[in-house]
């Protein structure tokens, strides 16, 4: 990775797309404090990141739920580490259980749930900490197509109720355009930023938010236009590397 | 609650019934073969292998007047105590050491060479030395049992800790867990299934060396019965002692499986 520099504003949803091997996951792990850059720095606010912390919770592609903890205990995990009082913890947990549609499953273990449900639990676990940045590493990559669409709609709904600063890694261009305020398009070897595509102005102008379903948004000419634009950016470099 | 956890590997109820029928049939066939070869057919001399009658006679003698200096209950209690003490000691020492080695490369570097050096020595090979150290009493035998049970417990705890899914550790850290919380909330629970695998092996090792240790020198216990019975040419008595070891071994393994199910309820 080389000369990658961008800023995520507060309450902004930024998606990073790029071919595999461009370093987008490494980028997210650096933001999480799990990996460190050889040069340069990652900052949250004014503070330089020197390790993982609950102000930058991560939703992993593999869900990464604790199999020995119930749904409620998984969601409460970060709060417990933080030392949140029992009563406050229960309140927050039941809030997110309701928000993610997990009522009745509080005492279930992760292996008893479907993939989509497990990822809801993982999202709730990260949201419950109210992190200053929420990091999502291809969170829907392991789900089947239908579940994936459902979760994308869910995330849009969640962001409207509870807007947070999100850094979202994906290799799906549609997903990025549908979810994000801005899309960072990366190139491979060296991993560089090709372009940062602004989605919010188009979304506002064309009234995407009025659409209830993802397919209605994807039908809009403005959506198709943006998607094609990003695809071309990605294909350009693909062609270049094939030579 | 999303339905109670199923226990796969057991299959449909019908297949299960079929399998227990086969198991029961096999046991009955073995008993019949035993009775026929040692009894009516006279294929095996009762000095070499007892008939069911001999075994029953030996069992009766063991329970009421007693044999080899004590009654059966006393012998069993003696052996169980040795296994219990050795196993508990191995659990309390082996698991923490394995976890330490698994979570600290430095600890591994210090301990592992010693461990690798001692491990090829069969636990029963320590018996002569332990007799010199502790005499023929309980301490020597507990020590040997502990020695045998220690390595499987430690090695499996070590392997369990080393094989914890790194993404689970990352998940704990990014949700604010401290190093200590990572250990207690993630590493130890994640290694529990492997730790229990080690304990099962440990428990078996306990029984194996126990009888060997008692054969060498003891005043009571199931191994002691065997050594006295060999002198008396009493094959029935040897058989009863062996059967007791088998049954007790199975019973303790079942008990351990119960503890495991209680401690690892999330296991599919």
C-alpha cells in the first residue's frame, strides 16, 4: 500500500472497494489497531492509534461471535469489558436485541442461528459500544444473496435511526454505492486510491431514500450511472495489470 | 430459545436402537462363548482362564471374607483414591502449565525442552526411582499416576490455546478486552474442548500406570489383588480384578463426559 490518505467525517459512511490484494482489509485492520503501517499514521480525532480499542469496534466477515456465549452475552461483551453496570448493560442489550429483531433468541447460542442472524448479533455487539468509528470488513461477504440484500436494507435503516461513522470494506460495487456516502476506489499493487466517488449529492438529488427496497434504488438511472463509473475505474486497472 | 441443541453423531432414534441392539447382542455372544469354552466344551484350562463359575466364586470370596489382605470395597477404594489424587494433581498442574506455554512464547522456550526430554520416558519407568524417593506408600504411586496423567493434560491445554481462532481474539480486542480478559473470556473457553480431550487421555493413563504401580509394590488395591492371585494361581481372582479396573475406568470416563457436557454446553 502506498500513499493512501483520506478522511472520514463524523457520522459519515465511507465504503472502500478494490480488487482483492489491494490492501483494503489491511487498511481496516490498521484502523482497528490490529496491524500497523510501516510509515504514516492512522488517527481518530487527534489521537494516533497504537492498538485496538472499543472506540473502533469491528464487524468481521466471519461474524467472530463467541460460541460459548449466548446472544445476549455476546452483545454485552464489550460493555462488560468496559465495566458498564449490570442494569445499564441489560438495558443497552435489550435495546439492540429489539433493534436487530433478535427478540426470543437472547439465550440461544450462535451455532443455533442462521448466518444472517449471527451477523445481526455481531453488528449489535459492535453498535452497543457506540464506537466513534464502526469498522466493517466485508460483513455480508459470507451470506447468501437473499440474506445479503436483507442485511443491506437493515443497515441503511439502522444508519438512519442511529447514524454512526462507518468505514465499510466490500468488493461489491452495488453494495458500496447503495450504502455509502462516499466510495473510495482503490487500485492494486501498489494499493493506491484511484478516486473517491461522492454518492450523497446524487442520493439527495435523485431521492433514493424515498425508495423502500434496494432493487428500486438499483433501478434508478443515477445509481446505474455511478455503479458503471466505479466499475470502469476498477476494470481500467484490471486491463492494465493484464498486459 | 431456538430449539434445544441437537447432538449429532447419534443419528435418528431408530438407528440408535439398532446400534444398541448390536452392542447388546455382541456382549451376550461373548458371554456365551466364554461360558462354552471354559465350561461344557472344556477348551480352556481354568488355570489359564477362569470359567464364569470361577469368577463368581472369586467375587464372592473377595466381597465377604476378603482376599489379599482386604475386602473388594477396600481394594477399590484404595485404587480409586490413587487415581483420584493423581488425576486431580495432574489437572491442577498440567492445565495451567499448558495454558502458560500456549500463551507465552517465553514460557514455551523455557519449559518445552525439559518437557520433550522427560516425555519419552514411560511413566512406569519412574517406579523404581519413586520407590527410592517415597518408599512403597501412597506417595510413590500418586507421583507415578500424576506423572502419567500430566503430559496429556498439559499438551492438550497447550494445543488448545495455540489453536484458538485468531479472529476471535481480534474480536475480543477490538471490543475493548484487556489481555487478561482475552485470556479468561476467550482463550480458556475456546480451548476447553481440547483441554477435555486431554483429560480423557489423562484419565486412561491413570488407570494404566496405577495397576503397574500396584503390581510393583502395594498393600492393597486392584493391582495388589492381581499380584497375590498370580502367586496363588487363582485365575478367577485375576479376572475379577481386571474386570473391576475395566468397569471403574468406564465409569470414571462417563463421569468426565458428564462434567464436560456441563462445562462445554455450547459444543454442537
